[in-house]
C-alpha cells in the first residue's frame, strides 16, 4: 500500500515534503548554531562508546527480530524478481481459449497490445461481432487462410484473455507454458 502511494507522482512529493519539513523543524528546534551540532555529535559519540550490560533475552530478541526482518526482505526481493522475469519471458501463449495470443507489457506491468494469431498460419486474426438478439457472439477470422474460431456468451474476449493471462502469471504457471 505504501509503495503504491509512494510511486504516485503527487503523493510521493507530499510525503517527501512532510518528511523534510519535519526534519527541518527538528533542526530548527535544536538550534542552528554550530555549538549545538558539535554537542549533538559529541553526545552521540559518548552514547555509542559507553559500556552496557546486555541480558541474554535481549540478545535473543534482537537476533529474532533481525532474522525476521531478513526473511521479509528476502521474500520481497524474490517476489519482485519473480514478477519482473515474466515480463521478458512470457510474451505469448499458444493455447488460451483455443487460440494463439501475443502481447506486451507497459512500464507499470499492465498487459497491452494484444494480438490474436491464427493457430494454422500465425497471421494476425481480426475480430467480428456476430451478436444476434441479446446473445453475445463473436469470431476471430484469419485473412490469409480463412481459419475462424467463434465464441458464444462473450462480448469482449480480450478482457477474458487478459484475466486468464494474469491468473497464469499469478499462479506461476507461465513457466511451464513458455518451456
């Protein structure tokens, strides 16, 4: 959620401005003189060089927190790697609803530029709306070899194909389909 908001061009600037304003107010409250900065650095150095008594339960708690944090970071990066690799490898599928499909990904990962290809000759097929009465019907027709594939009950097949592709990616089945 926070990453999605941060990627938004407006909200990222609002959040960054709030953080910088907070830090500026903090520095202003401390005083802008060089004496206060030297005192702050000196106090920090004294704090870091002081001897502390540490109990075993504190060490265990610290190590447990560190391991948990590392696992979360690892899963986030591995998930990011997984989702970025399909964008370069899974660009077509030979059997979605009985047809070959080709597509690209936009910069934000959306599926764009759908093409339906003829299973017989790989020519790009065109869409024909054949709705009769209130029953939606459509057909994809190849202009080269006249191969056609019809669908009944679907008004927009590309939307369904997009959902099926996103499902294949989400479940990780795209790796088997590319191989």
